[in-house]
């Protein structure tokens, strides 16, 4: 489902981020109803929270590593990013985008001054004409849906353009939203891992250790620990595991393997013969006999 569309920019200023006023929602009532967005309030000011992060590009790397020329791939990338935030720009905005790239992101070099030839001044390597050509190529290419740009970075919250929050407030609110998202994603991953075990190990009881062993629950540090799995497991997950474990007969892989060996034993063997052959206790042998009446195969 497409949640929103970025509006054309008619402010006369190049847009480098998004505010609530910059986007248009397809159907807000539906989005609210499905929990894809929600409004929250902090210090009497309302902001919008998204269930999944929305794409907003960051330009930090272009300040650290400036664009060296027309063939620099960074030039194409920054054109895509600015066209994403400023869709369908008119002639004036395209001119402003080109000027913006030259002034903000071009590498500088020392050249003779146009005023005093004996003096050297710092000048952008990029020219307006270079950037205009690159922007035109990207603008045409972006019509191809397969090559359409979408940011790899994003946020969970949008503020109003007239927000009175300080920069520190916004950073704090964003941090809280990302923390909540991490918890949500971890809980979902744990639930998916539990369902995977239910599907693939129908007769095995599920434990947190078995969930960890699937290696499906991961953080940026690697496979989630047992402590993390226990901490972030939802009540729904605990419930499906409890329901499964009530019916699943085998607590360990070893017991299940022994049961398979039991099924291969000839009919008519005595309890003593079975316990000797499988190196199991009489109570386990009795349990296997009972299970055989329930399960015809594994």
C-alpha cells in the first residue's frame, strides 16, 4: 500500500528533508485504521508516527567527500536524492537545484581570480552547465520505474514545518521511535522463528534455545541472545508455543531419534528387548508404544 506522495515543491527553496506539509496521504482514515500511522503529542504539540520507516535521504557524506566532476557517481546520486525530495520541479526549481549542488557539494580548487589575475581564489570544480546536464539525464531516467530512486535511510516520525520543538527534542523523539521500532521488529522476528519451528518440527517441543538456534532472530551485533529472546517475546508468541508444546511429544532431538529407531523395530518385541535395543528406560518404551497409536509417521 502506498502511504503518501511527496508534493511538488513550490516554495522557491530547495527541499532537503520532509515535513508533514510536504506530503499528501492517499487515505488517512485507512492508514489510521490499520495502524500504519498514528498521531502522538508531546508538550502540547502533535507529530505523526509511522509503523515502518519512511525514506528520507541524508546528505552528510557529500559534505565530507565533495563531488569531483561530471563523471563522479556522487553527482548522479545527489541529483536523484534532490529530485526525490523535489519531484517534478519546474524550470526555476531545476535551476535552483543546480546552483544548490554547485555551492554546497562541489569540490573546490584554487584558480586565478577573475578580478585580480595575480590572486588565487577558491572556486567550485563543478559548473552550472555540468550539473544541469547531469540533472537532466537523471530526470529522464527517473521516469523508468525500474530505475526509480528510493532512499536507504529513513525516519519513523514527521514533524510540522512550524514545529516549536528544539533540535534536541526532535533527536530525543526520533531516538525513542527507533527504540520502539527495534523492540517491535525483534518481537516479530521471534514470533516468525517460533512459527518456523512449529512448521518444520511438528513433534518437537519449542524452547527459547531452539529459537536461538534457528539464527532467524538477529540484531546488528549478530544472533539474538537467549536473554534478548526472553525479554522481547510477545504474549501471542508465548501462547502459540504453549499450545504447540502441549501437543508435541518430544522434548529433545535425541528422544525423537530414539522414537524413529523404535518404529523400525520388528513387531512383537517385548518391553525388555526394546529397552535393551534402544538403550532407553521402560517408561520411555511405554511412552513410545502409546505414541505409536497416535502418530502413524513422523
